[in-house]
């Protein structure tokens, strides 16, 4: 396989740009193909079978474009479709996403971890397995956030409406005071400022993107597929939405600090 082929990053929308950002930091010489399925977003409120079929179709398209690896930049797709995708593409390196419960539990033993995620993620087998593994060491509180990713899809990453939404979501938890927040959707790192404004600056936020990037680098190195080119690689953008604003939003989010 040609090491110069791109790494595909797939998300239901623009949240996977947070993963792409981490990948570029760890693997700057690689070429990337980002595909956001914004026309069908959000995935997290869809039935299981719909999520699976949308994911299969998107990945089949990306494989047809010519890629050397796939990074699933979406917790919902990972929860529902990763096992099937690996079975259907056994020769493709596939790096998946999962909520960063492990690092949060290790960093704050005995603490309370708030996991913000989609409904599909918090009810999926991957997340339930993490709860079983670390639930005796920390208090894990689920916080499903329907409608939250849409703020990012609109480019609204810090507004009064967003903060009102967050206050309401946290209020229904009955006064839980978390030590840590696991950002269980790849859209959520882009609203970290608003989360801190509501919960306080001392709350630790855990983003899975750096860990995903490190895993991708390990897998590519083991397969001898790291791109040997000098200089920064290229990014090709694709989105299922015909609205050109979606790709423009992705480019803005990529350089947002």
C-alpha cells in the first residue's frame, strides 16, 4: 500500500475536526481526507440500524476514494458500527473513538466523572463496558446531551443560548459536582470554554482526541505506513451536505484555539 495515501477521518458532522486537529499535531506529514455526514447529522438520535447503514455507506465511499487508514472521529459510530466496519474491511487500519473514561478515572481516583455524550453513546456497549471496568474506582454520571452537537454544527461554540442549554442539562443531574468532565462527543471540545464557564474553571476536561492520534501513529508505524514526505501534508474536505458553509466551518474549527 502507498504510504502517501490519505488517512480518512469520518464523523457524522464536523465534530471529528477535533480529532483531525490532534492527528495533524502528532502526524503533520500525513495527508488527510475528512468526510462529515452533515446531511444526516445528528447520528446520536437515530435508530441503531440507520446509524449502521449510514456508517457503512460513508466508509465504503472513503475506501473507494483510496485511503490507507480510517479514523472514526465519532463516539456514536464507534459504539454502533466499529465492529461491523472492521469485519467488512479486514485489511484496513481502523482506529476508533471511545469516551476518555480511563484517563479521567486514573487522574481523579475516587472522584465524580461527568460523561457528556449522545444518547447512542451512553447506552452503547462500549460505554457500559467502561462503566463496569472503572465504576468501582470513580463515580460515573451519565449526561446525555441531545441537541448539543447542533450548536457546533451551526458554528455556535460560545453563546448565551449555549450556556443556558448547558445549565439546564446540568441542573437535571440533581446538583452533582463533578471533578472531571469526559467530552464523550468529538463536537464537545469546541465548546469547552462554555462548559468551564458553567461548571467552573477547576473542573478537568478530558478530550479523547490526543489518545486517538497516538493510537493512529502507533498503528501506522507498526504497518510501515507512516508518510515519509517532508513538509506538511494536505487535507481534502468532503461533506454530504451541499451547503459550502459546512466545509468552511470545518476549516475554521481546525485552527480554532
